C-alpha cells in the first residue's frame, strides 16, 4: 500500500529566485449528504415519472448544488446553464443513440456503419459539451472558456476511436454467418487487445492534453506540461495491480476447489464479488487518484497553477466504504457517497496564483461581451457531463 501512496503526479515546481511567490487558495466543499439527499430523491422520482425526460432539469439542479458548495479561496463556483437549453441537447443525444440502436436491430453491418458514424460525431459533440459547460461556469463573476477547436478534438480522440472501431468491426464480423468472416473477426478481436494496451495510454494523454491545454479564464490561458511517458507509467502500474487482484482471486478459487469448499455456489459468488470490488476500488481508486494528481499538477497558465495531493489510500478506503454502505442501504446511501467523494477529491486540490485576482476580474469585465453569450449560444445546451 505504501507503493500505492507514493505514485503521484509531480507538484508544480517551486518559484525561482526573483519570481513572485504564489498565493495559495484552498478549495473547500461545504455540501452535506443530507442536503443532497433531498435533491437526489426528488430528481430520481421525477426522472422515473417522466420516463427520463426530467433528466436535464435534474442534472441542472445537481450541478448548481455541487458548484455552489465548492468554494475556491472562500468564493463559491456557480453554474448558469439553463435546463431548457440542456433539454434540447439531451433530446439530440437520445435521438443519436436511438438511431444507432435501430440500425443495429436491422442488421449488424448497418449497426456497424451507424456506430462508426456515431464515433465520428463524438469528438464534435464532446467539444460542444466542453464549451457549453465552461461558458456556464463562474467564479467571482468570471466565466471560464474552452478555446480548443473542433478539429483539435478529432486529433485528441483519434487513437481511442481507432481502438474501438477495430474491436467493433471484429464483433460485427463474428455475428455474420460466413465462416471465413468469423475467422477474420477472431483475429481482429484478438488484435484489438494488444493494440489497446499500446494505444490507450497515448489516447488518454492526447485527450487530457487537449482538454487541459485549452482551459481559459479572463486573460489566463492554460497549458498542459505532462508527457505521454507518465501516462504509460500510470497505466502500467494500474495494470499490474489488476493482474495481482486476478491472481489472488484465481489462487483462492483454486485452493478452495482443492479442498472441496466450492461445492456451494455462494462461496464462489462471494469470491467473485470481492474480486470485482477490489478491481473497482483498489485499482480504480489508485488510478483515479494518480490521474487527478498527474493532470492537475501539470495544468498551469502564466499566472495560475494547481496543486493536487489526493491520497490513493484515502480514496480506496472511501470507495470501499461507499460501496458497502450503498449495497447495505439498497442504493439510498448514494447521495452521501457522492458528497463524500466530492469533498475528498476537491479538498485535495488548491489553486496557486501569482497574478492579482482582482486584475483578472477587471480584465473579464472589460471583455464582458465575449466568452459567455458566444460560446453558450450556438451549442443548443449540449452537455455530455464531461
């Protein structure tokens, strides 16, 4: 576990002699599980009653609560997105998924073509979602911006889309009647796994570099200072932990089988559930904590930087607790889990400012016509939750 704790992203470098020392603004999450429970239960009931159509309104209420409960330097964030605008984007996304499902029902080949078209549209949709979300996020009267281009989003997703397409082509060929095509399908499916191991870390790096490197507020434009090698290291260590969990589960099943203790299915089921939770919480918690530290410690603009010190061990413990209590309460602990997770992750981050923040506010006020109306007005409320 000590190895898990030590693997993190590099913190921002110390200022050189003569450089201004940054002002550190801590992040506090002041929400509570009981407050969010009331919002969550109403959102859940109304979403069920309306057969999902209330979802954009529920999402708006959730975002406004979590943003308003997040204080940076004592000032809360704010979310200004309008639910009816998000409703139009939601309907558009549902229609896209519906068209894909209908095409897949007609024919595997038609379904593959629809999936390929959906994957080709996804980067543009994600780009629109980022612009909408940031244009509607505020702090101290400032509005955030996303400055990346639509073309850049395709480059950011290129490797991940390539891996998915290779896999789904193989699955589609396997569903056809031709024995020759099925043999080719097996080759493609088997090929997709080593290709994924090689390309996915680079794909994540391209994705994060594009996303973090185009964040902006007032006249501050962020850049991403993390190389692809650190992503390969992170994925490599997480994969080793994943293999260790599978090895321990396999050895437990083998040993219990040898002594005849697996005659009852409940014991095998229990081992598989524990292994699943170990992958989810240990591997997932380690990966999430290290990725957060890596990404935010590598994101900075000329006058702003971040320091993230999220403990992997603390996150793993919290995720085990959250899953256990959520299972024991048949899901009713979920809002409390969301609040606890948000508090731990947000309060591990601080903002380092060498720029005068009052000057940032003045700079934004001088350009009040930019960013907000232009970025949010042409995106019809598309928000994919990224």
